[in-house]
C-alpha cells in the first residue's frame, strides 16, 4: 500500500486529542509524548504560502506549550522543499521510523484476552514500559481509547500478571498495529509475537487484508520480530523538531 493511501488511514487510526487542518497539513496535539499525535503531518499542499503555513504551525504548538514538530514522509511531503525550509529555521531531524506492511495472517491464542476497549491492566504495562513515567503512559492509554471501531485490544497474562499487550485498528481492508508493549520483567519470551498473531487473526475475521505498523529504525529487535512475521518496509518517515520557545 502506497504512502498516499496509508498515511491518512494511519493518522485516523491513532487519533490525537486535538486535530486541525491547514489544507493538506494535519496538526495533531496531545501531551507531547507520542510523536505521531504531537506533530504536523504535511501530507498535501497547505492552504497558504509555505512560510506562512510554518508560522501557523509554530503558533499552534506554542499556544499549547509543546515543541514544534513536523513528520515528513518519503514521497509525499508537500511542498517538496519543506525539509530545506525547516533546516533554515533551525529544525533538526530525528526519529527515523519504518512503516512496515504485511499480510493479515495470524493464529488465535487461547491465552490472549481480546476486548473492544483497553482494560486497567493496560495501564500497568504501559507504566512499566515507560519506566514509570505516568504522564507518558496516560497519554498513550487515552490514545488507545480513542481508536475508532472496529478496534481490538490484546492482553497476555503470565504468572497472574499482565505481561504483554497490543492493539489494532481496522479501516476497510487495512489494519494498523499499535501499542505493542511487553513488561520488562517478561521480555525475550516470545510474548509480543503471540500478541501480534492474535491481533492479526482477529483482524482477518474483521475483513482486513493488509497490516501496517511503525517501528523505529533503531529498534532492531522489533524490526526482526516483524520481519520474521513477513512484514517488510514500505516507506520511511522522519521528524523535524525545534524546542518550544520560552
């Protein structure tokens, strides 16, 4: 699936708390932790001169006390010279991310609990994986709860504790995988793969045919997990950021 088709689907699947538009530019703002829901996605031409559009984006995030951040996607950033414009303003690139796609094929797992909303156990795993950062965990939990239907939430318990979790968002024949987390105490046991398989099996039953997910380019273990499940890189994106001004 090409980025021009997939990026709008991905934006809708992981909704920010606040969402505005400047023509083809999508402005997302939440609490500043999850980069995708705290960035401007320039997926099409803005509704004004590019420099004026950048000024408007900077004002939008300044009003909310958030860093100004742009998410530039290979092959569809508009205008084409936006990276150069941002560099002249002092922005720096970071957070290279792979968008990987694969077939929807998985195995149901009787030990994986599936639901239509995240339950309290999700918060415990999110807090543990965020190294105790309650604000980060809370933002992600609230984002999970905003995933539009049909959505599924998977939880795998080990030794009486929630050990691994994940979620999926189905939009027609596309399904996005989000929120994959494993409690640090239970890593390297293959739990993430079981959660992924259960989500894909469920998505298959909901009519999805193509799965997509995002993996940080530096996260070799995650990329290896997804590659072993038949996922391959479709395209990449990078963030361009500048700290919030005092």
